[in-house]
């Protein structure tokens, strides 16, 4: 199955393209550990090779890993770009999962993509670890049957 890793990226300067390099930081949460009440997070404070080496090493004992995000069309591009830049490979592979789509499918309403956010416990404040943690908490609550 793989370890679910919820990721959130921050790129506040609005350019929104990995080749420009304006991602300032990112956060990741091991959902499997959090389900066991162990908070295991990673905070990437820049896009350096050293940061991505540490992230790669943080992911290593959790492999295989599955990328999960509020918006993987946005978050995945950053992580994928830097893993390929430094290592020529992405430990997440070539795809990610979107929490909103999973929730919409469970509720049987294609357009129900925002209501799950009320299940977050950690406040969404644009700190990437906090945002990833809140999304992971909501995902666990969804797994436990909350809608």
C-alpha cells in the first residue's frame, strides 16, 4: 500500500513555476504514524540540495510513499522538480492523490471538494507543516467515517 505522506508547499511570491524557484518552504506529515498518535513531520526551509537530501532520507524508511495533498497539481510540481533536479528521480513516482477528490467520491458529489476542510484540527495558517498536519488530521477523520 505505501506510507501516505501529506505535503504542503509555500511559494508566496506568486510566480508559481518550479523552474523559477520561488518555493520558500514545504512541510510533510507521515499519515500512518499520525494515525498511531505519533506526529512525524518534516519541514523543508528552503529548496537546497541539503534540504532535499534530508527529505529523501526522511522518506527512506517509509518507502514506498504516496504523495497526498490538498492540491497536488500545485504541490507535487515543486517536490517533483527538486527531486529530479538533485537526484534524477522522485521517490513519490509520477503521481499524487488529492484529498478533495477522495472526499467528493466518498460523498457521491463531484462538486463537494471543500467541506472536508472543516475536519482539520490544526489551524490552516500557511505554515507548511501546520497546513500539512491539518490536512493529515482531516484525512484520518475521513478514513474513520466522518463526512
